[in-house]
C-alpha cells in the first residue's frame, strides 16, 4: 500500500510517510501497516491519495489506485475546519479561506450598528428571515477581523451560534 499526503502549495506532495509496524499478520499474509506522517505545524490544505496492491503466488502484481480524497483544511494543531454552509445565502464558511493571512495587532471594531446593517442588507438580498432565525445565529466574519477581514457584506454570513463557536475556536490555532 502506498499513501501520499499532499499539502500546499497547490497540494504538491507527497509528504514523507513513515511506516512503524505491521498491524497484524495471518500466516505469511500481512494485513496492514500502521504508519504516520509529519505535516508542517501550520494551517494548510491537504488531501490523501495512493494505491493498494497485491502480489500473487505467481509474482503477478495487481495494483489499484486510491483516488484523492476531498481537500481538507487543518489548523496548526491538526483540527479540520468545521463545515458550515448557510442554507439561505449558500455561502460556505471555508471556501474563501487563505492560509497565509497575518495576524493584526488589534481587530477592527464590530458594533451593534454593524450587525443591524448586515441583517438589513441580508434581508434585502435574500428575503426577510424570522426573529427565531436571527436569535439563533451570530454574524460570522469569513476572514476574521484579526486577520484583516472587514465588516463588508461579502465577508459576512449568518452562522448558528454553536457552529460559530467551533469556527472561532478553530481560528484560535490558525
């Protein structure tokens, strides 16, 4: 079995994979390997691909590719970015993220008036949502203010409060 971990830039790889030990052995058949890889301790996009094969008793090799997985975004401590797509606007919280943002000394302000203006523009764009909708959601900055994100409409989206806490926690280790 060959596994490749491909990381940025442009999901180039493979990253070195180290094999530790067989998982189990039945007769002369090794049923798997336990391995690990060391990815850089930074926020990165990655995917996994590879191949699995067998050598027959006659020496013939039968190999099948393992197609690349989806592309994942992990922070510097290995947490995958929480998936969230707003059901009304269809905005994806992850797709605009860039892994080279620099942290600012201070976040720009976000006020009650900014929230009001966002909700007003959102309602004009996507239709009025119920009070329950807005009572259960927080306004998320797709590019966080501390990483240069603005309060502009295109950088904002409504997110259920528990999901917003997960994303904010993920960014603590960006």
